C-alpha cells in the first residue's frame, strides 16, 4: 500500500501542472521560490564546513529553529485542506499504527518534504569533520526529518480535525493575525541590530538557550560532537530522540482519534425576524444595502476584512517607531491607512457574491442600485471613522491646523477608492473565496488577475489622493492656505471619482449582467 500511496501522491503533484495557465504560472513561481530558498540554505550550510565551530554552530541552530517553526506554522498559514488526511483511508481497513507510518512516508513526497531532507543532509556536510561528528550528524539528520514531518502532520491533522467548521477556521485565522501583530515589533527590533559587529553575538545568545530544547537539540548535537564534548552531544541526542518518540505517540493517538470520532457541527443559531431586511424600507436600494450589511456582519470573509483594517496600521506603527520615526508624526498615519484598506475591501465584491448575484440579474436590479447598495455599508463605517478619527489624530499630533489636511486626505482615499472599486468589481472581477470556505483559504482559480486587480485598486487610490497628500504634507510645515487647499483637493477628487466610478460601474453592470453571472457560476 505504501507504493500505491506514493504513486498517487506523485500523480497529485504532477496534476497540479494540468491547470489553467494562470494557476500553472503561480505553481511554478511558488515552486521556484521554494527550490531557490532550499538551495541557498543547503549551500550556506555546506559552506560552513571550514568555519570555526563557535561561529558555525549558532548559524546552523538559527536555521534549524526557523525550519522547525515553519513546519508547525506553514500548515496553518496555508490552510487545512489535507489530501493525506487519515480519515480518507478509514474504509481501507488499514491498522492505525501502519496507516500512521504510511502517511508519514507519503508526506516526504513533495517540495516541503524534499526541502527538509535537503537541509538535513546539508548539515551533515557542515559537521563532517571527524568520524564521530559525522555519525552524530547522520543520526541528527534522521531525527530532524522525523521531527519536522511529525510536527507538520500533527499541525495539519489538528487543523483539519479541530478547525473544520467555518467559525473555528475564522477564529484560527484571526489568531494567526494576532500572532503576526505581536511578532511585528520583534521583527523590527531585529532589523535594528548591527549585524556586522554584534549580529553573531545576538544569534549565539539566543541559540545557546535553545540548544538543549526539543526545538533545536537535533541540530545542536553534531556541533557538540565536533567540539569533542561527547557528553553534551549524547544529552542533546537523547532530547531529540525523546522528542521524536513523544511526537510519534501523539501522532498515533491523533490518527486513532480521527478514525473513530465522528465530527458534529454545532447547532446553527436560529435568527428571529428578517434582520436588516425588516429594519430598512422595501425599496430596491434598501434591499441591496440590507443584503450587504448582512454580509459584513455575518459572513466571515467580510468580518476578517474588517478586523484587518485596524490591524494594518498596528503592524506599521511599531516597526516605524523602532526605526526611529517620532511617535507624534505617526499619529497621522493610522486613519488614512484604515480608509485605504476599507475602500479597497470591496474592489472584488461581485466575486464574493458567487452565484447569489443571479438575484440582481434575474430581478433586473439597476446597476446604480447595485453599485450604491454595496458601498453604502462601507460609508456607514468610513464616514464616522473620519469624523471621529481625524480630530483625535490631529489632537495626538498636537497641531489643530492639520485637521483640514487630514479630512481632505481621508475623504479622497475613502470615496476615491470606493469609486475605483465600483468599476473594478464589474470590469476586473477575479475568483474569490467561495461562501462557506475559510476566509484564509486560497481561491480555486486566481491566476494573475487577482494580483493585477488588487494592485490597480491600491495604486489608483493612492494616485487620486496624491495631490491632497502632497499639499497636506507641505501644510504641516508651512501652514497658511495649504491645509485648506489639501481639503478642497481631497474632497473634490474623492467625490468626483466616486460619482464617475459609480456611474461607470452601474453602466457596465447593466450591460454585463449575464457575463458576470456566468463568471460567478464558473468560479
């Protein structure tokens, strides 16, 4: 059965190149990046063979920790759709222990598995300085591969087993974002280190504390053997072996639980009344607004976007603070950034509807009604955000004369971005995450259209707001009439683009309704 499963695994990998050209290009680029990163890591490890042990050890351990952590986080970051899920083999009558081993072996087939094998083999070259250290390095290579594969399988299985419902996947994704936010200051702090003079000392301090932990013991044992410290090498090998044994037991128990436990979805909550449809008047525009509001409140794909809007500046501010930017100047940054991403969220709104867009086409809904109904919920958030956030930002900045500039820039970004989105969502729609799927999963067929549309929406919004931004920045120093000029330029540009974009988008929607419906059914 092992040979059959390996053959199927190879066939699945080869079938990834039998997709539309856009997807094949994405697969090739991702594969090329992974191969290049692996080759760089292997070359770097091999080049350390002639380096002093005290200098080579922290570098090898640092790379090893990154590989082990990536084995844990990568399955969660890239989704939980697992073709080697043990539950897929429940009807084959394979014993649990054997199935656990078969899945582990099959996991080695693929770029991640081959990359781990390559890096583990390269560290053997690094420490092949004596017969004893070479033997320890070979044993460590096997332990490294086993540890990383077991961690990846356990993480993937837990993700698919525990986070199979829509709500749990949403919570998992939000938790991942929070972790990224928490890690941003640490990453920025590392960027401030003078690596030429103190870099090795920093790495050594960290790796010395990790060398005898399950996270890095397998990577550290050959270094101790190369240095002639047999006792330390034996101790680290024992920790690494114990780690693999514990992980193997956990994997076996997890496979057994997955094969014998029936997943039950929680009972859906019963909503009373018609929600926003009952609160708003029975007019075409109000119905579309109610539908969009319902999406923003109940659809995980929209809720995640709302969470990301304030998180983006939270990621930027710590990095800029550590980089030496004065905090008072940063007080003017969060609000425009939030307006930018808030308006950007609806540039592919039609695709999020999926086949539900037939409601608008079949009922002959006016394109103007459709366009306005989709952006009004964003304005209900964005306009109060500007009304409250602009005075607060200016107060924190300490100069009330900056208020007109702040309002002009934010209005230009919000309304201009929505005008651009109204056109792009009907002209350059691209496949989006389908309703019911995890908001962090990958669309079925995006190709280069997604990147193109996202870039166009982002940079056109910046270009439209550029005059207001430039005059606003000059107004911070020169004051005078420049802040009022920025206000006038921003409000004028934003409203003009909003009106023109909504009108164009409405006309395109009226003329391309059937084509949009065909697109959503196909994707």
